[in-house]
C-alpha cells in the first residue's frame, strides 16, 4: 500500500520549491525571475505604487499580492495584504528564492500615551498572539527580529536623527480589538509597547526558514487614548503625511543591508 507521503511527495524539497515558485507567480502576477535579493514587505498597495513611481517600474498584481521590482537597486516590494496567515504565506514562498533578507514596512498601534503618530517603532521581538507562528515552533520559542537587520535599521534612524521607540510588540490575529476589555487588560499586563498583526509571524517564519527579517513600523494611531482609534479620515492623513518618508527610510536601510556581508553569505550557505 502506498504511503500518503509517497503519494503526494510531502517532504520533497524540490517539489516544495517548484510549488512555492509557481504559487508566488500566481499570487503576485510577476515572473520569478524579476524578484530581487532584498525584499521590502508591506500591507499597503499604495506603498507599492509609490515605490514603482520612484523607479519607473511596473506594478504586477496577481490573485493576492501586488509587487514592483527595481533590478538596479536589487530591491522588490511586496504588498502581501494584512494578517498573520498572509505574512506566513509570503515568507514561506520567499524562503525558496535567493533572498538575503526582508524588511517589513508596516504600521502599528502605539500603546504608550507619550508616543506620537508618525514616530517609528523598531520591534526587537513580538508576543506571539497570532497563532500562525505555532506552525513553526512551540510556544516557548520567542519571536525575535534578526539582530543584524534591526541593527542596520536603528543605525540609519540614528544617523538621520529620526525619533523612534525600541521594544516589544504584541502580534494579534484580531483586528477589531479596541472594544474588548479583557484583551486590553491583557495588553497592559504584558507591557507591550505596540500592537500589530504580522511581526511575530514574520520573525518566527524567518527564523524557521533561516531568512533574516526585521521591521520598521510607523505608529499610525494611539488607540488606548480617548479618540485615539484609527478612522478612515485619520488613516488617510497618515498615508498622505508619512508614506514617502517611510518608504525612503526603508530603501536606505535595504541599501545599507546590501553592504553587510554576513547577510548575503548566510543565505548562500542556506541555499
């Protein structure tokens, strides 16, 4: 009798690689050959559009993702949408490409009253409230950003004299959490400084796949303050005021990462 694993080839690395590439092309609408070794991840289609405009490149759109590539800069940007399952998917697919590192340009809710909208948050790690990261490691394994990637991030922010906060995010799988009293109490007890929906998944998947990953988060709202919850109007203002600066910093950071030998050498060893 044929074993299920033999029937479907589960565990076959080459088959996984072929399926991953096929899926990435289908979901992104972009040929695999266009993907660059340094990846900016984002949740926003307009970030991709802004990037494409800066480098006069085409925006590709598939069944799920929007992407643009700059071969001159060796950078691709991917809008993978929102949430931990989407974050896990894009990381699982990129793991089979010769990608040296990824940097998430995301937004987060600031959980400290002294934080200001438009400031940046650099997560060193994330509380794994996403559930998706459980597929990679047991609960006791922490979700940590790659130190080398985040060191470059903070070096650039320091050099540019940009205000930022450093600490722990809580990654949740529930978007509409602001009116859940028990959850807000849990946040306060954990002393998390920011909340978002992808970091723990990206960091854990990156560690699993040996794909160095970090994040530069823009504080887009302060929801625990009165009238601090993000609205359609306030969200539009955030995009208008901060999109260009956020992307520009991300590009500078990626260019600095290209100078870090250990990132490219590490991935060569993995592949």
